[in-house]
């Protein structure tokens, strides 16, 4: 197995390897994976609650326009 150091590599190569490490979670480890998992659970709930709020607002508009007429 051959090892290499990034000291002799150009800056673009260093950035590419560092971005890969951030993406796979090896930089921060379990903490980043846990936070990413919790955020992935929150995103669908935002969508659901946003639709629920929009639906309620839409119902209120229809009831006020029919009451004025």
C-alpha cells in the first residue's frame, strides 16, 4: 500500500481531497452524521407543516370572500 502526503500536491488536489472527506463525514465523524440525519428528518416536516399552514390560510380567504358577498 502506497501512502502520499498532500504537502507536495497542488492546492486544487488538496481541496478535492478535503471536500471528499467533508462529504463522507470523516472530518467531524459521528457528530456530523448525527446532525445530518436529524436535518434530513426535519426537511419533510417543514414541507408538511408549510402545506398545512398554506391550506388553512387558503380556507380562511375563501370563507371571508363568501361572507362579504
